[in-house]
C-alpha cells in the first residue's frame, strides 16, 4: 500500500493552524469559523458559462436516479489509515462520491455538450445509460405452414344500365296511309351477349344489336282495317359498365318501355328503353392456410363456405313446329302480329349432360275472313353436353336456365287437304344454363406461438354464399272497361304482355318479387278497330330458409299464361299467371392469413410469472385467454375443471399455469 508524501495535505493548512495548542481559556475559534465558511461557501459561476446536465436515458418503467450531493468537508483530523472510497450503486449506474471522484482517474471522459454555442459548466456529470433494447430475430414459418389453393368462379350482378332507342319509321309505299297506331310489339337481339374482358379490365362496353318492331295500325281508305308493318331498328351505344380484368360479361336485355308517336300519315316515331342486366363471371384462386406442422403453434380453425359457378354453358336449338287452327276458325290469309313466351318446365342434370324441357306459348293475330286471335302451345327439349369432369365432386346447390329467342318466323301453311290452317313456327333459341355448388374448406382463423411472437399479413377474400332458391306462381286478375264510344259489340282480336320486375327484396325467411305486366289488347267493334292498354301488378312471395335482410337476390319472371274472358259488352277480364324464380346469395368476407413469421427476442418467458389468477371479462373465451398467456386451451380446461363446451362467464376466476 502506497502513501503519499503529504498525506494530510499540510501545505494547504495556514501557518497559524499549525501552532501548538493553547489552553482552553485562551482558545479563539473565530479563525476556524472563517476557515469553515470559506470552505463551505459555493463558488460563483462565470456569467459566460451555463451549467447543463447530460440527458439521462432511462426507460419509463425505471425510477429516475437522483443526484448524490458531495458531503461537506470535515475539519477533523483524519486517521492515519486510508479509508476505502464510498460508492453508491443503483441498478444500472454506479455513482462515486464527490471526494473520491477528484482522486480516482475516470476511464471514460464525458465530453461537454454545448447548447446555443455556450460552453458547458466544467463540473462533469456521470451519464445514466438506458437498458439495452432486446434484439429481434425474425424467422419465416416457411415449410411449417400447411396451405392449399382454392380455385373457384365467382359471379356478381353489376348495376343495370339503360339504352334508349329512338327512330323514325316510314310507312312503305305499298301500305295505305296511317290513321292510328293500335299496337307495337318488339323483341331485342344483341350482336354479342357473352363478352370476354381482357387483362386490363374496362370501364365502358360497346353494346350493339337491333330491335325488331311489329306495328299494327288502322287505315281509313282501305278495305283492310288493320295493317301490319315489321321493321328492324339497329342500335349501338357505349355503356358505362365497370368490369374486372380477365372476366366474362354476360348481358341480358329486357324492353321496359315501348312508345310511339304519329308524325304524319306516312311517318311515325318509335321510342324504346332497353334495360341491360350485366353479370360478371371471373375465375379466381386463393391460397388458404389450413394447418401448422410446428407443435409449439396453436391454431384456431374455421370453415369458409363460398359459392362456385360449377359450370355455365349456352347451346342453340332450332324449333320447327306446325300449329293447327282450332275447329270453326277461318282459314289463314296472312299473319298480322305475334308474340312468343318460353317457360321452363323441367331440367335434369347428370354427369354427362343437362336435359331441359320448356314450353312455347304463342299469341298470334291473323287475317282471315276478319281479324282473328289464336293461342297455341308447343314444347321442346334441349340437351346440353357437359365437358367439365370435376363438377360433381361437390354437390350442386342450385341453378338457373334462361332462353333467348334469336330468330323467329311464323307463316301460314297448308295442311294435307290444301287448306291454309297451319302456322309454320320456325325459331332459333339460345338456351343458357348455369349451376352452383358450395365449396367448404377448413382455414386457420388465428394462431399463436408458445414462446415467440407471431406476425402475418391478412388478405381479404370477398365471396358470395348461396343461401337457397325457390319458385312461385303469381296469379293476376284485372277488369278492363271498354269506353262507351266503341259501342256494345266489341271483340278481342289480340292480347299480349310481358312481365317486368320492378322490385325484389330479401326479408327474414323469404324473398319478395314485385312487378307489372303491360298488357295490350286489340279489339274490333263492328268494323272499327281500337286498342286498350292496362298494367297488371303482380307480387310473389317465396319462402327461403336462411334468407335475411340485405342479401343479394337474383330473380326472373316469365309469363306462363295470358287469357281473357268477355264479361259483358263493357268489360273484359284479363287473367295472367307469372312464374317467378329466385336465387338468394349472402355476401361474405374472410381474412386469410398469409406470410406467417415468428419473432424471437432476448427476453425470456421465465421473467414472467408462471402462475396467474385471471378474472375473466366480458367477451372472454378459452382461446383469447390461452393466446394472451401463451398456454394451451386444454391446460386451462384441465386445471380449472372446464368442459369442452363450457362458456366462461364474466368474473370467473381462472388459474393459469404456464
């Protein structure tokens, strides 16, 4: 042990203090009081210097370390043996007392910190360093993930769009002058109904087609009181329809309004509104996490159910049929006007083909000895070959069949006796069929690791889930009054109509469809033709279990039968049967877990309590509690004596053992 030469610092002691001690009665303490005051008086700081402290970086959980003030110097004579330096320790920082700090060399010198170009005070401040942040190690799950790819075709109904057609039509030179338009019939044909959309998608679709119009009008200066004209009105319009990339767009046209104006005896104007119902079909795939190989990972399983369009196909059929007049009717001279409705009767699906049976209802007005009205019916069967081999690996849940007349002609034809008593029906029909199936796949809804944190991406999957379907018949009956000016001898010579859906809604347990049937009646009173127009309202309610408010409805209405009864000379009873079919779908959204990775830190679970008494809160269940404390559900149930189906009530005390 080394001793310094001037152990007691005598060179700093004044000479008068080194004189021999005097008797007590002669001792004057004034000098020593001045010395004590000089030693304890604080040193004045220079006005050019500002004392600041080096910031202390301490985590919020730690208590701040207080400064240790230097003890005042003692005037007592120190002992010969050196005292050890006094040290004050904290959890993270060691502070040395003021006297010892002057003698001991400090290994690291704290550089002064300047604030606004002013020099820091010369007094050194010992920095208090924050605890070192734990290091993170991210490990992708990789091969531990068990995933599968789900392939399906989704469809959705896009907002409808309206095409307006307005065209002036000239009366042919061979026809007599126009007095009054009695009736206008029309049908719409699109040049392309199934449109393939490219990889960039589209916001606008060009729709082209033609409107076939049949006009009945009366003429004054002609022996034939009812004259017919048939013409085609082409149209083309760019419609605002937003379609996703790599999808198919299917358009269904419906004439919702048909009106006319007479301009003069040789010219009239036709105005039509065509509603387009677009349906988008798109092949999609989704990666689904179904499990984990790692035993230290707990997963919460769920089931995702969505509707897949199992197949969709369109085939054409040509129908040739002879319709025979009823007994007592006059022979056919020429066809004036007609209307055709196709109604599905039955469909059957097997592994190779789809068989669809349908009825064709014809309403025809022809000229014989006088204008006559004919109603006839025929049927056909359409076979559609199914090429898809795996469509039956899941049960089919529902479907729909639609018919579109692409071309039609009805002409008089002679029978075997040479009499013109047959209607030669020749028509081309596109039969479209689509069927749905339900895909049910297991999926991981949530997960956690016993010792590591878990991070993953969530990808939203929007889908449609088939709820159910049903069909119903709505019967409509309406009394039409004949104006007095047409006399009492009136006869109906033509009747036609087509249903239009105005509203369809999903309610609790049922689907309700409402609409109208614009009915046109052409009558003859004596030799004077006239027309009547009436709108018949219909409403169909179909029970569909599982149907709820806000679901998506896909409905179709066709006119199955239309007939009249002459009540008296002033009233006609019009009857109609509308067949309504509806499919109901629910919208769903599922968050798919993607790109799972585990995060490992220096912190250990051993620092956390191994036994916890947890008081449950509202909304707690076994999974939430197990995930919070990184234990297993089975252990929570075993320790607390819970059954598998036991519900955890708010306020329940649970013992959690890690």
